C-alpha cells in the first residue's frame, strides 16, 4: 500500500482516500542513508582541526579514510564502518576489524601518554591512492557496465566506496599491523 495513512481506528487503519483497511501488522519503513553516500554526512555536524568539515570534505573530495577508520584533521575520531570497509564478509566482521584498528591506535596513544592521535596526511593520501587505484575495476563494473542497475554499491558520486578492493584477510592484517608511524601521537589538548 502506498496511500498515506490518515489514522488508526480501534480495528483498522484509515488512509487519506477515506478507505478503512484491516491489518495484521504495520511496518514503518522510512528509508535510510547508506554510509557510502556523501549526503549521509551533514555539513557542520563533524568539524575537526582548521575548520575541516567532514560533510563538506566528503562532498568535495569523495569518501575516504585511512584503512576505513580515520581521516587527517579529525584527531581522536574513529569510524567503525567507514569508506571502503566491506570485504565481502559479514557486517560484524568489518565492524570488528575497524574497531580493532581504533583500539590498537588508542592503546598506543595511552602507552605513549598521548592525548591526541591523528593519521598523518601523507599516510592517508598514499593509502587512498592505492585503494582508489585497486578499486578501478569495481568502479568500471558498477558505473559503466551496470549503470542502469540501482544499487547502494555505487554512490551518488559514481564511486564504490562501500567495497574495499582487498580481500578479508588482507584487510584484517592491515588493521592489526598498520605502522604506528602512520599516526601522530602528541599531548596537545586542542
């Protein structure tokens, strides 16, 4: 049924066309935003150093994050299901992998008595260039060969930021072994 509901009676629901309908269950499906769409990130909601606005950044530069977890200019902020995080495994697996990455960086920050940890720009950029390059075939498949197919695997910018173009074990290893030199650890408070 697509006719808007006007209200509920004791046993039925009434639609705006005046018809009362029996029902066993009402499912409210209002839609959702997929994390791979830049429109999901509202400008002004997440603001980091030097005025970095995550919503504006993703709109202008496309979705990206070092190992799907962190972005330069957003210290102490971790994304558990970020750009290029799905490896073909189940949802819980990539949530756990990205959480492991964040916990590993936070644990190292604590070991160093650092109050602030942020991925370095050069490490992030090198990672993103590699992931973007490795995802070229997937983008071609989704944006050229299957452009007519509606899918959340291709976002509004024509990118496939949902899918990490590496295998499960490669991604898991990367989250457990990323070099600490890819991050800056310091004691700044602001």
